[in-house]
């Protein structure tokens, strides 16, 4: 392993975890679909679901910004390029950039 690989640390336990957040969202959806909740309880579960949905979207956006692809250039040199979005839905959701090199601060 290289020094670069050995410096990669797992996320701290206090950092948001996508899988846990997604599970929280799925639990909210399941409760709303299957349980007979009072209006107040349903609203509280709905609010928790919206919060989890926003957290998931934020985590996905942060991850997308960190994803880079190592591309071999001619002559055996390597350069880092940002991975382009996989579908048009992401661009329609307000992401107007092409995904290549326009991410400031990354």
C-alpha cells in the first residue's frame, strides 16, 4: 500500500452516515404507509422523513463532489478529473455545470 492509501481514515462516528440516514427515511415512509397515526403523529413522522431526505441529498452531493476518476493521459501521465453525472435528473435538479473541473473548493 502507498502512503496515500494508508492516510485514508474511516469516518468519525459523529459524522452522518448515509446508510443510517436512508434507513431512517425508509422507516418514516413505512410508518406513514402502514400505521394508523393521528394527524399530529403523522406530521411529526413526515417532518422526520423530510429531514432525513434532505440529509441524504446533502450526503450524496458531498460524495459526488469527492468522486474523482484517475484518467491516463497519453504518454503515461495521469490526471484527476471529476466524474460526470450519470443521469440527466441530477442536472435538472439545479446542477447546471458539466461536472468537469467547475467544482470550486473541492
